[in-house]
C-alpha cells in the first residue's frame, strides 16, 4: 500500500504545526488562549477602574483635608486668642489618607509636614512593593489645593495639600495580585480536569483509529465497543457496520476466487482427460501402424524397403517427440495421478522426476500427518507450489540441496508447506516471475498465506499455509514419513 503526501499550499502552510497536534492539545491550547485573552481584558478593565477610583479618591481626600485644615486653623485661632501657631497645626491634622500636607512660611520654606495615615500607624510605605510599570499605568494627574493661613489680616503661612495615590495603588496591586493568583490556581485546576475529561472522551477516537488500522491490515472481523457518547457511538456503529460489510465482501471474493480456481482446475482436468483419452489412443494407433509397416518391409525389395524404412524411422522419431510433448503437456496442465493416488506419493514422484533430470542435486521430503487426499483445488495448489519453487531453486538459485516439508497443523485445519534451498536466493533488483505471481494468486484465492524469506548462511525459504476446507470426510491419514 502506498500513500501520497502532498505539499501544503501557501495559504494553509501556516497551520501545519497546528494540524500536527492532537485534538486534546488543540482544545487545551484554545482554552489557554481564551483565558489569556480574558485575563488581558480583565487587566485593562482593572487598570481603568483603578485610575478612576484613584482620581476620585484623591479629589475626595483633598476636599476633606481642605475642610479639616480650615476648621483646625479657625479652632486654633479661637483658642489662642486670635493667633495661630504654624508649628502646632500639623499635630491636629494627622492621619489623613491619600494626601500630603506641607506647611510653609510666606517665603515658601517648608516648616512642617503633617504625618500621613501610614506614618501615623507606624507602617512602611507600600509603594516599594508595587512594580514601577504598574504604578506608571495607574498614576493619574495629582490633585492639589493651597490654603493661606491668615492672622490679623496678614498671611503668615501656607498649607499645601496634594493628592497621594501610592497607598491606593498599593491596595489595587494587592487586590489584583490576589485575584491573579486565585485565577491561576482555578485555571490550573480547570486545565487538569479538562485534560482528564478529554482523555476519557477521546478514548473512543483512539480505539477507532486502532480499529481502522486493523481494517487496513485486513482484520475485517475486528469490532469496537460502543462508547457512552452518543455522537461517537454513531461513528462506532458505522465502523462496525463497515467491518461487517468488508468481511462479507471478502468472504464473497474468497468464495468467488475459489470457485474460479475450481472452474479452471475442472477445465484443465477435462483438457488433460481429453488429451489422455483422445490423443493417447491415436498416438498408440500410429505407433502400432508404424510397427506393422516395419514388419511388412521384409516382403519388399531391398531398394524400396530401404527408402520406406527411412520414412518409417523418421515418422517414429516424430511420434516419440509428440508422445513426449503430450506427456509434458499433461504434467503441466494437470498430473493424471492427482486424485487417484495419495498426495504424498504425487509429491514424491515429482521430486523423483526432478532428481532424474538433475542427478547431481539432493532432494529431501518430509511428510507429517498428511492425509491421502484433500480437496482437488488444494492438491493441485500444493503440487504447483512445489513444482514452481523447486524449478526456481534449480534454474535461478543454482541450489545444490532442496528440502520439501508438508504437514497438517492446527488440529487438521491448515496444511503447511515449506520449500527451502541453499541457492543464491533473490538477486538485488530482481522482480517476481509469472510463476510466483501465479502462486500468489492461487494461494490468495484459497484464503491462504505465503512468505518468501532468505535463510542463513545462504538460500531461500518459501512458506505456504492453506486452510483445509474438505466437505467430505477424508480418508485415514498416513503415518509420518521421511524420504530423501
């Protein structure tokens, strides 16, 4: 089986990496990308809300601080009899959040700074924990207010109030960090659960892939268990139906091929019978008439008798060649002994015939639990396989020793044939001949299998397995025999 792999087009080449990933990987990657996009949107929303909240908080804090400063200055003026002490003012306006208060003299020199809420509680500045990039994103334009301190109609100082967003930014950063950590933990848990759930859901697809591989290998009887997912169950039902249909089609093809083989064997048997029954007697009659003419030559004169004798001798030689060709043709079409004598005897006679033509080669035959007769198509297949394998070993492999073994296996359900030689084996670049192609077609038609493999240190081994499908009861099996 060959497969064609095309090059991706320019439009779809960017997705080749994505296509090579598993469905579980793609789904989880899509979930991660969606979560990242959602996190980015949430981050933008948090920044915008933080900017708005910081701006409102600073404006509100500045307004509160302004009222507090004014009220404190008025109260101190009443208490001091119309005078305000700038050094005492910071002590009464402490603990304000989101603002910084500086007290200056008329020349702009800072006299004091009111402690903020963070300093009042003895806490460290939280801005050191906030990254600079986050502070830059959240920081807004500072709000400020300047309040003059007047005593007896004269300005004795200034109170400058400026918005301070650091503690608000620190709170936003802390809240966002906690939320991000919680979201990360939740996403990890979701991804782990999704990984497990997808594994359970995609198991039927993996079994379906393995089942398709079984069908590709020719195991059409393979079936899959229905999954619990309705959509996948429908696909598996179609797969099982496909396997059933393919198995039925293969059985029909096997029956058809076996029937074709039987028809061919019947035709060959009929042709062989006609050659033997029709042409054989005719040749025998010609032989008898030639011998009769030879006996009549003694009654003729020497000169015509000599000429006629030469013609008779020529005709006798031609008749010998015709008879030899007829016997060879009968052996090629169908050995007449098949069906009449045990199969083991026919195979032994075939090897003996090879030995007569190649006396310098060695031929071994092993028979193990072989019945006397099998189905006609099975016997002729075994005979042709042995004939073709031995011929190839002698003609192409130049083998010096050829071993043939025939035995029944699997409780009489399979006939195993092996032909091994010590020849040259298959040469590099060689192609199977018509003989091997014919063997493959005949074995495939009978539902058998075959394998041709090299053996160490040299030679080839042909192994053939044929199912035994005998309708009638077989004759008693012969005992194990060994011939060489």
